[in-house]
């Protein structure tokens, strides 16, 4: 039986998951592949800590060159994350003729054009199913199952940490800081959770998805991003009263000419299938001209779900090696020469329904002033809640749902409203996605 040799760079949580899957499920992999996948080398700076997986003598090394320059290795798995040295390792592996599997969405979002260009030039494969949605086979679905379809939109809950925090705030009516602390204690959030809670991780993922879905080379720094740190337990409670749930959504919509691409908290109707995707689960919704919509739901993170996506890519590449097939499925789902920059819509040009929350002094006339400003900007109020009065003199929350209007009008109105004497501090805006 043929053996495919694999080198793993990065023996952290997911790396340990990959090693466990390749060891525990070796039998079923052999039965399906007709070959053996052998974890020949694992490189990490720490080769002492026990990861709970049996590793043969001579496999662990502190030198990445033992993998990248090793003529026996067919496939290099990069699981160290970040930009450098991950980029340098992947480029060197490709230049040495090795196929690559990675879970590194930040790297692909920033250096996708360069990396996919080298993969194409060298006629090698790069697998990155694990970079988006963990175990959800979204990349394989776009590249293969939906290959004949014109994708119109792809959007979803692609960050498990943010979804866990919002779900906890919703279930337990607790504040953001309490939910974040618990997520960190349970190991769902990193010690530095910035990328997850500020929407940056979701922006990396939607940048990569836009490439696959529309053939678009998007600069991730051009994606409009806002995270979940301004969401309060009260926003969640009011959303519920209006019949919505709040989720951090990564959104992209392509009309053929331009792409509306953004990450922000959004209100979605409580009966929408994605409204009930809770905890660390992810959901990705694809709409196209042939199948209408398709929603994929699954574990977006974790050693074994993400590890299984990595191993799935390894086996796919192993099949190509065994059958001598070169670049059978293009990495970006389009031929590399067809990947083009497509103009991005400025967020000020979108239209939406809006949820607005103001902190106001509960005095006569305040409501008519606020509704007057909204009216002057052509914004119509659909419904409204004023929370109960607190102690005398305390600010109270005034919450409104507004009919569809332009983002530009809403932003101009908010600037004006925030200047009013009776309005305290910044207001909060949440877009509604239906
Ligand atoms: N930090 C990511 C999340 C995990 O919370 O979803 C992998 O992308």
C-alpha cells in the first residue's frame, strides 16, 4: 500500500487534533483512500508538553526545515497561524514542490493573491477548508458542489467566540464582560480576544469566501467591520421584544458589478434558521441562481472538528497524488487568471432597516425632537420602546425600529441627534438583515 508522508508545523490544539485523527482513524482512512497517510514529522518549539496523543520516536522536531526541506514529505500542514513566519514557511514548502494544507484565514485574507499565484504557477494544491467554519465543508461546497452556480450572496455566523458570547448574553441576560470572561474560562475565547470580538476574524473569513464565491480579489482592510463590544444586554432584550436575535454576521452580496461586504452585529428574525444557531456553532448561508439558498451549520472551532477539516484536505490531496492529477480543482474555485478586483460598495450606500438605541433624559419634548430629526432625514419609525424610569435624573433608553432607509441618512440623523442636549453619549445602531 502506498504511503503519503505528511509534515505538521505547529503542535497546538488543532495540531494535536490532527495527530489524534490520523492515529485513531488510520484504519478507515486506509479503507477509503487505498493508501496510508503517515505523520512523518511534527515541528514545534515545544516538543516536551504531553498533548495526549501517542507520537512515535523521531517524529517530533524543533526544526521546520526537517519538514520543508525533507524530500520524503509530500504534504505540509501549517497550523501556527499569523502572518510571519507562516507565510515564509508556506512559500518555501511550495517552492520545494510540496502541497500545503492550512487553517490560516488571516494569512489567506492578506496574502491570498501571492499564495494562490504560487500554487497555480507550481501546479500544486493548497487546502484551507479548516480556515472557515471549522468542520463545515463550505469551501468544498463552493469549489465543487455549487461549481455551476452564480453565487449572489454568502453570509453567516463565522466566529464561534462572538456567537458564544452573544448567546450567553441572550440566555442569561448578562453583560458583555461577564460573557467574555466565562468564554475565556471555558477555553472558547483567546486570552487576547480582539480579533474575535472586534469582527476582524470574521472579516478575514468573508474576504476568503468572496474570492471563492465571486472570483474577487478583495483587500481585507477594505471590508467595513464593527464588532460586538458595544452590544448590551438591553439591546438583546429589546431585540427579543421586537422579535429578533442579535448575531455577529459576515455579509457579502454581489450584483455582478460590485460587492457589498461587511461585518457587524445584525438583528435577524427569531424564526430565521440562523437565529437559533447558538453557542460556538457557526452557520453559513449561500444564495445562488440555481438552488435558491443553502445553509450549512456545524462546529466552527475545536481540535477535532477543525482537525477533521485539515485531514479531509490532506486526503483530497493524497487522492490527487495517487491518481497523478494536478490542480484538478482550482484553489480559489475560479481559474487563477479569472480572479479580479471587483469594486466594493461603500457602506454609506447600502439600505437597511435599523434598530436605534438612545440614552436620553426623560423630559417632555425629547421624543418629538428625536423623531423630528429622523423625519427630516426621511426616516420613518416602525415601533418604539422606552425603558422604565430609573432613579430621578437617570438617563433612560429609548429604542426604535426604523423602516428601510439609506445608511447615509441614518448616519447623518444620528450625528444630529447626538448633539441634542437631552441625549447623553453615543447612540447604538444595529442593522436588520432579513
Ligand atoms: N477564533 C475562531 C472562532 C476559531 O472563535 O470562531 C477559528 O476560526
